[in-house]
């Protein structure tokens, strides 16, 4: 693993945690993680490495908002703990 890829991994984890907090209770954690990882792949080699964090956060957030808008409420409900 290179230093650059390690830093990119840290950024992906950080953005995932941030968005999981923002979308908790509205989308499953697995869906948030999937969107962040797919978005990272989409941005790969398309932007300057120093811009990865901001662009990953912004694009992932928009994609998660779009999922919430398009999906019926019944499909994104999280079961409550008993």
C-alpha cells in the first residue's frame, strides 16, 4: 500500500463516518457505506488528490439525498431496537 492510497482510505472512512451520522435513522449504514465507496471509485483519477475529501463528501451526500427522495419511505425505514 502506498502512502497516497492509505491517506485516501482514511478520507473514505472519515467521510463514511460523517455521513453515517448525518443519515442515521433514514438509511441503513450498509447503504451509506456502499454509496461512499462507489463514489470514491467514480472520483478516482478524476480530481486532484488533495480535493478528494471535499468532493467525496459533497457527491456522496447528494447521492444519498437523491436515494431518500426517490425511495418510498417504507423501503428506507430502520427497525427500532426492542
